[in-house]
């Protein structure tokens, strides 16, 4: 008997738990709850942490926490399937449906461009009412990492340059786009842009250039083994 239904139920539960945690994080950033409610929340979360600690912390997923590492598994033919496969990018800090730190960014392929959309809540605030520049850079890194994977190579970021053109607001959809602009041996060159809609027009908020270096898949496998060895 296949255990696939059990795996899918577990994954769905992780996604829902993550969604609830995102909601809690966003609420905590702006709550006017009284001290009694906050203290009760501390006790509740502490009890949950104790339960989870009992199961250990060894990695339990197969896939990639960073889309640039997916490499040749992503192509124009299978992009939509790969980008939506939770088991592949569940733990990404930007894409991950099982990672409460992720906005999350949702990606799709259109022509030769990777397009995305994400809405950032209060936990991502930098300037008042605006997304922190570090999160903008992280989102570009993930967007362009997925973009460079279309070259057929797994890779890692060698250089990321971000130009901030105008404030990126919180709590509204931000549109992202990335494309490959050149390949030279192991070097993969990409560019990206982010936009917000205002008054019926898309306003450029930031743009980026990314250089990725292709890395043998065996190297990522060894890195995963090293990671698990360091965990308690």
C-alpha cells in the first residue's frame, strides 16, 4: 500500500500550519492585545515548542531551499509543474509554502521571462510602510535564481546588485520579472525588476543584476549531508 496519501496529508498540514504562523507573525507586529493575552500566547507556544523538540530536527524534506540549486530539473516545458511542487521548494525562505518566513513569492513563466508576485506584511517593514531593502534583495536572489535555472545548470549566486528606484509598499501585490541575458561558460547573467501598480500604471520600484556560477549537483548533495551532520 502506498504511503503517498499520508505524505500529502502531512504536507497539507505543514502548509496550513505555516499559513497560520504567518498570520500570527503579522498580527504580532501590530497587535493591541493585553498583557494577559500575550502571556497566555507565550505559554501556548512554549508548549508547542516542547512537543516539536521531542521529534528532533533532522531535515525531513527532499528538494531545494533555493531555486537556483534546481538547475536542469527546471525547463520551459516543466516550469509550472516544478514551481508549484511544494516538495521541491517547500523550505525556501522566499518561495516556501512550509516556511513561515516566506511572503511567499509565487512564480510563473511567460515567454523567456520568469514572472512573480508577492505581498509583504508588517514583518518585512523597513522604512515606514515599506518593504525592508534586505527582503527586496532576497526576493531578487530567489527570482533570479529560478531564472538562471532555465539555463539548464544548477548554480549559486556570485554577485547580486540591486538599485532601489522608489519605495516598495507593504500590503499590496508587488510584481517581479527576471530573465537571462547571457551565458559565458559557468557564468550565467540575469536581470530583474520589481513593480507596484499605482493609478493604473506599473511603477518601477527596484531593479537588479545577478551573476550565478554553475555548480555540480554532487556538490549540493555533499552540502546537504554536511548540514545534517551539524544538526543536533
